[in-house]
């Protein structure tokens, strides 16, 4: 099949390991005949989960042995130096070797980012990788980056983030000429600091559909398709949103507990709110993309269950089918001038 | 009365002018016999609103004439240069002259901040004013600063913000040894940028109850009493939270609209959520404090109605009664040493 894509899955990753990673990945291969899986990890923990697969599905699943596991609290440096036969590292190696079109892991974010950077390297013209995810918003979703791959960004890097966000919005979300905004604060007089002002200037000179500054409340207003910011601000914004969403869901539970009817109302309301809150946890919802690398790397939440992990695998398949890294490369040439 | 405090109110400010400012301020003077009001603005627009006051209340209200009004879109520079007889400026002048213990305005934030800085000056040892407000949180409220008075902050300034937040948490919120956290991101390896790391080091050497780094989701978890950050990050975090809260309230309205019972549920749920959302708009909820100045300046939201404006006036009275600026001065000497 011409559109077939191979996804390397770090089967040992996350809090649940093969229990969620293998189960979630198999759900994708079962329902999408264009997907092939490379399940990377300890065969003795993976293979028992494959015995009941239909033969037609089983032939699209290959187990790739890796003897080590990167721990959730392991330093990126140690992971790179001492865990060369880890499931995380081997999954990335498969992407580097061209055997897989994308890699998915629910492992340690720092180790995954550093290993991916080390193994895959950067797309020429992109200086730093960024973490990108979809935030629920007025008309569906808004992509935001960087969510914390870096603690700061130069104006040039913010422009590169804008190009990458624009490519993902086009290829993965299906937006034409996605609207890109640069996160800033609203004080008219002293609008933003020098880095943001410099990035604003540069963005106006690109071929992107750059609409200018946006504020924090625009992240989920639907005003733009892509919100660009540095990793420090992006990470704080995302976690602040997650925090208040959790607070609101909790408060709702407490609001109506005086009678059975009110308890039911509280239950209905808080489950709806929890749904929104969960969507704010990008790793849990559908995976966060580590963009800017020469290969596709999707980070799933460490606590992801099988259903959540399968979303990350599906996202990997969509990015693979669209060849996101080469699209970024092409877009850099035409848009960023 | 020994505890009597005089509050200067910019009666012409905000979208509604005297309609909300005078009405809201009168509500405070009526219910709190220790408060005196100096209503600053055009007497012809203020006095008709005082005719039905009880004599006992009326004697605690004085009208101070000011012929000009600072427009909401006026530049801070123009406000300072060309509006020397504005209600905003005159209200600040009353604080500088010692005739009022605090000033409240729903006017243009930039103009208020710049004028306050110009008229009142800084507390010795504090380099920059900061905007501080209460965010709803797990166990009541968390104070956060800077919410956007500045676009960046040095490590020294972050320490000064921590001292100021700690004083307000003690004197206004009533916390003993308030817990102070420094906003950072969770990437263990590269935890924060250099400025944050330097501030972290310095904060450990103060006498404050500094508990270390916190992340965005701690703003409303109740883990700390005070969250310290630079004005860019603080403003983005606050507006992001406001945005998602609005999104959740809107979504809830749409969740249950299939039957009359569900409509009622939606109404109950969304009004509870709106309550939380409104609390995220600090100017609207109870006013934001501009701390670090030699006098007390409270900013109410531009769109505040009379009830919201009265909250800002009450906050001004509490800060005045506690002498927040002199407490900050004292705390700087003992804690930041």
C-alpha cells in the first residue's frame, strides 16, 4: 500500500508501559490499515499482548528488541550516555534510519527531547526544537508553541516557530493560510519587550498569514490558528490554564451538592468540565509534537491510558502521511525568505 | 474616629464614569463609618448623586473639583503632560499631599500607572511598581504579581515583588508567614532561565517564607499564598486563565441545551462558572493594587459596575488601614536585607 506509514512506538514508556502503549498502539493498527507498527522494547513484555491479534493485523506489527528503559526521573544526559539500548533510543534510531516515519513515546520529556535532538538533529534553518500542541478553542483548536522545549527564544527562533506552527496547522489541522499570532501583553504604551517587538517586525516580512499580537485570552478564543511564544511563557500559560480548569471542575462539584438533583447536576457539569480540562493536557489529549527535528516525534503524557496513547499514535500517523518535517523545510524556503 | 481613612476616588473614570464610581464609592461610605470619601471630578456630574444621602453619611463625603478626564486610549505621556487637572491626576495629588490615604481609579491602566509613578514616586528600595491581584485558588485566594506593570524584571526586582506580595498577604489577606513561590517551568534539566535561577538564589537568602519554584498550575492550587513573576509572564498567565474560564463557561452553556431541564442545568452551571471567571478579572473582582509606590493606588476594571467598583474602594480602605506602603518599607529592611 503506497500510503503505508510505519510508526515506532516506545512500548515501555510512561507510567503504565506496555499495558497502555502496546494496547493503545494496537488499537490504531487495527482500525487503520495504512499503519504499520514497530513496537520497541522487551519482547517478553510485548509479545504476550500480540497473541490474539488477527493475522492481517499481526503482519503489520513488528517487535524490535531493546533491553533498557529510560526512567521518568533520569537526566537527559544519562539517558543519552547510558541507555543506548533503551526503547526510547531505539525507537528514535528507527526514525533516523528511515525504518519508521515517526516515533511515539510517553517517556520522560527531557530525555526524549534531548535524545531526539541528538539522534535526529535539526531541520536546516531551524535552530531549536519546540513543543507544539493543540489547545481547545472557540472554533475547535488553536496550535501553540513553544510549550517548554526551551526557556527562552530569540526573535529568529520565534519566526521559525511561526513557520512550523503554520505548517502543522495546514497539514495536520487542515487550515488554509492559517492565521498566526504572537503572544504579547496588552499594555499599549510599552507593548511587549524587545524580543517580542523584534519578532513582530520580522514576522511582518514573511509570507505567513501573520495577524500581529495576541493576548493570553486569545489562546482559546479562536481568533488565530497558531499562537507563537517562547517556551517559558508557553509552558506557564498552558499550566495556568490547566490549573484554573481543574479548579473550576472542582468548584463545580462543590457548587451543587445539597440535594440528589443538585448532585446529579454537579456530576454532569463537572464531567463536561473535566473533558475540557483533559484537553488542556496535550500529552494526554492527543500528544504533543516535538517540531523542528528531521523526524517526527510525538510525546504522549506519562500517565496516558491506552485510549490517550492511541491518540498520540494517530497524530504521529497524520504527521507522517503529510511529511511534516519536509513541509517545514519547504515552507522555510518560501515563507521565511 | 482614630481609624478613619480617606479614600480619593477618580469619580470620572471607567466606561461608566460617575454612574458606577460615585454609586459604588457611596455604597462603601454608607456601610463603613470609618471611611471618608474624596470624590474627584466635575462637581456638576457628582453632586446630583449626593443629594439624597443621609446627613451622617454626607459629612464624610467631599467633592474635589477636577476639570479634565483622562481618556481610556490616551497615552500615559499625554496624560501626565496635558491632563494636570484631570480627576485621575487630582486623586493621586490628594494622596501625595497626605489628604487621602489611598486612591481608586477605573481609568486607563497605563496612564494611572505612569501618573502614580510620577506623582507618588517609589518606596526606597523598590525599583519598579508592580500590579498585584488576588486569583481564586484552592483555599481562597493566591496573590500574584507582577501582572503587567513591567515587561520584564531583574532578579532584584523579583525579590522586591516577593517582599511586597508577602506584606499584602499578611496585612490584607491575614496570612501569617505567607508562603511565597517563584513561577517557573517544570523541565527539570533546564529549569528556568538565568533570571529566574538568580532570583531563586536570592530569595533563599531573605527572611521570607520562600518555598521555591511553583508552576502555572499552582497559581490556583492553593499551594502558596503569593506567586512572584515578571509582568510579561504574569499578564499572559492571568489572561490565559481568564480565556479558558470564559471558554469553559461558554462550552457549559452549549453542553446542556436539549431539554428544559438541561437548559436549567446549563444556566446553573454556567452562572457558577461565570462567577469564577469574573474573579479572574482582578480589576472587576476586587481591584488590583499598584504596589511599590509611596501611596496606595487601586485600579478597578474599566468596565466595572457600581458593585465591582465598591470592592476596589473597600480594598483601598483595607490597604490604607494597614499602611501597606510603610509595611513594605519596614519589611524591606528586615527581610530583604
